[in-house]
C-alpha cells in the first residue's frame, strides 16, 4: 500500500499522523447563531513513550511554526483524568460550542481517562480523547504497558473506552485518520449525540508519514443545529398543555446548553406555568422570577415538590429525568399525571411515555409560545406556587444564617457564597453532601452561575473543572469558585499545581468535615450506622475507623501545590476572606472546618437506595421497614 493519497489530482502535503491530527484540529470551527469559534481550543497532555514522539512532536512543531490562528495551545496537567475533567468543564462553560483535546500515552495514562470519558458522556458534554495505543505493526509486542489478550491481538486497554464514548475509533493506518476525524467532529457538535469522542492512536502510526490531500486541512465549520419541532408533534404538545390545570415545567440542562433561558422566562410569564429546575438546569430561570419555584426531586425544596406531587402535566425541557429529578419515580405522584417532553434527543423525549417534541429547547419554546397565545393557568394556581416558594425562601434564610456552634453548618458557607458571588461568577461542585444542599438552597441569578456535575457526580471533578472553566472564560472579569469536600479534595488535589503553573485565577473553597457527610447520613438512614464514612484512626479496642482524628492537614497540603491558602475560623472570618479572594488577582484556597452532621436543609422527598432485606442489626431492620413504605409510592409512568 502506498503512503500517499490515491487521487492523482489533489495537491498533497507530507506530514506524520500526529502532525496531520494537530493541523486538522486547528482548522475546525463551530457555529451557532452566527457565533463562530475554534471547536478544539487547546490540548491537555501528559507524555509517555506512547505519544512523546508522535503527537508530542507535532505539538512542539506547532508551537514553533504556527501563526496565531493555527496555534494549538498545550497545557500539562498532573493526572490524565484531571485533563478530561478540565475539558468537560470547558465544554459546559461554552455551552458545548467548544471543547479541548487530551493526549495521553498508552496503558495507565490512557485508562486514567476512562472515568472522565464516562463523566462527559453521562453529562452529554463533548470532549476529544486521544489515548495512544499499542503498535499497529506488532513488531515489538508486547510493548511496555500492553495488555495482551490471548483471545485476540486486536484488543487493547483502550477498548475500555467503547461503552463510555459516543464515537470510538483506532487509527491503524494513516489514511484512516481522514474519515475518522470527520466523523468525530460531527459527533462532538451534534447536540443529540455529543459526549466523549475517543480516537486511539497506535504509537508507531502517530510517527508515520503520509502525503495528505491539502484540502483535508482547509478551514471547516461545523454548524450546531437547532432542530425545529415537527408541527404535528407541537400540536399534540399544545393540546396537552391547554388541557392541563396544574402544569409544571422541569427545566434541565438542555435549556442552558441551548441558551433558551430568556425564552423560558418569557414563556413562563405568559403562560403562568411554574418552573422547577434540575442540577443542570438551575439558573435557566432566575430564582426571583415570579414563576420560579427552585429545585425539584430528591434534593429539591418543599415548594417544587408539593407542586410536582399535584401536577397533572409535567413539561420536561432538556432533562434526562435522573432519579434525583424524579425522586426515584415518586415525585410526580398524581395517578393521572402526563408528560410533554421537549428534548433534542428522542431517547430523552420519549421518557415517561411522554408526548414527544424532538427539538432544540429554544426553537421549541418559541414555537410553543406562539401557539399558546392567550392561554394561561389560573391566578389561584400561580398564587399557590408563589406562596409555597415564599415559605421555602424563609427556610433558605434559616439555613444560610444558622449561627451553628462550635463549627458552622456548611449551609452557612453557601449563604456567604450566594451573597458574595456576582451574577456571572461560576460556582462548581459535583459530589458529596454539597450538591443536595445547593440544589435546594442556591438562588441562581443567571444561567452562568451554577455549574454542577451531577450526572456522574464524580469526586475530584471540581478543581480540574475550575481550571477548564477559567480557560474558557479567559480574562473576563468573572470569578470561578470550586467548592470541594475533604473527600473530593483527597481524590484529585493535584491540578492545583497546574493552576499554579499556568498563573490563572480560581478560588477553591475546601470544606473539611473529616469524613463523608453525604454517605454518612445516607448510611445512617439505611441502617448502616455511618460505618466507614469518617476519616478517623483505627481504634484498637473497636477495631474500626472511629478513633482519634487523622493527623493530616489538608490546608497545608493545598499550600504545598503552590497556591495561597487562607484558613477561616468560623463563618464571619470566612465571609471576609471570601471577599478578599473575590477581589484579588491570585488563586486562593479558602479552608474552613464545618460540622459533619449538619444541620442539613429539611428534606421533602425520597431516593431509592435499597436496604438489606435481612439482617441481624436492629438499625437495618428498622430502615428496611421504612424503605418498603417508600417503595409503595414508586411507579413507572406508562
Ligand atoms: C469517584 C467517586 N467515588 C465515590 C463516590 C461516592 N461518594 C459520593 S459522596 C462521597 C463522599 C464525599 O465526601 P466529601 O467530599 O468529604 O463530601 P461530604 O460528603 O463530606 O459533603 C462518596 C464516597 C463518588 N461520588 N465519586
Ligand atoms: Mg467531607
């Protein structure tokens, strides 16, 4: 087989696969609503023998040769997983119009990205993953870090990316790169299909030269569509809404990604339909909109959940109906409740046996509003919603200003953050007890403010995501604040070093409660007595981890990465350190100890976590009885 393009009439350029890859990526643009941007705005990487000579050499050559438009910025992260999280954070911040690539070596460098890939795909966020792979020629097999599967020499550890990628390919010959990259760009920019895109690059192929057709490297624009609703589907949706007395909107991430917030606000005002939100959708409607009623579901508030329980129609917009949104299929409790789902992906639109409107959220809302002209819900219903929301706002105030002693409740920290963050500052969080508190308490003023990864809920996402968000917003005058628990912090603190070396500003709020407030409370509720959920020394007499506090110092650890750390003793000190950090120029970790056991915001819902059916422990038997009671309200919407 020749190493050049067969079509004799095309001018060609001789480059390695690595060089061709980088050159191609610099020429890809996305476009939506006339806004053109570089699709792959940069590359995170860690080099090993798999990519140092191929993609690594190409990135070096680009940094030497490229003019401004052709440049591919490169950042060295500390952990490959952190690079993917940063790319996902970047993509979320840019509303999926742009993302980053991540290049790794083979073996562990590659598989370190699998969790990040799953996060991206679960959250429907585009990321481009470029793991290296074992030799295509197989001459030196088994190469260092090669798996070797006796059943098939074609299997490598990179096959582990297949279930967590929306597009997956392996480039065993240079020319395969052309159709593969074109298919990859389409998936990255398709709002219904997007997620992790993985292109595996055998280390020998990366360095191989080929005569590429020049037109492969021409500037290419990928138009991100806004699919319009099918008119008959829209008619069915309009009829369903007009027939409802107590309709309720669930606004999901799709509203934010489609930049449909303004249209949603207007639609709510005109139709008088109250709007609840999910973790990805919070801020889609501003909390002080007269029809906003906040977070719904397992960690939702009493107002949204009371309305959900009595709604006769749920209008889900851009939501995937996670179990937290549906309270494990107990939130929408009326026997006759029906659903209208607007979603760019048919898979989501079809959930709960809904009247499906497969369309872009903004396009569908505009069309819907036109056809709903003159119709609105009863005043009494709107007043009921507003009254319930007022009541919940009193609860928010209590949670935000508890004055809990000796250590503050973490809700007081959120109160300070909610007061101090500006409208377009970003708060980032992903796992622990914090997402639940934020879901029911946070008063989001804009769709930019609330950045929660609660589809994969990955401990360790927060710090690298803050790095990605900061890279996305550049030197815009906005603060990026990652809130991280002590458990999450210990999973992935090392990207603080990347933040320090890049000299960029993020604020990390590190809440140290010496354990898992989240899983601890859950453990107690399922009768497992907080077993193994505290960071404590092993106690000689009990044999368990319930001895003295572990003598580690997370604040000192944070400082060791090269960022400034400020310890706050109590909530007033925290408020003032926060103000200083927000006004300042440099990255700061704000460290504060909080109470492991709350007090937590009052719950108003359920979450299905099965409790042991048989046990010798009284705590478990009692929890099982409560669990069986909870199951009685669970249903399919058929
Ligand atoms: C990578 C990963 N492992 C395990 C879990 C399960 N999990 C959810 S929350 C949590 C504890 C989080 O502890 P911390 O960050 O201290 O937050 P807290 O619960 O104290 O608020 C665990 C282990 C997870 N979400 N992600
Ligand atoms: Mg903790």
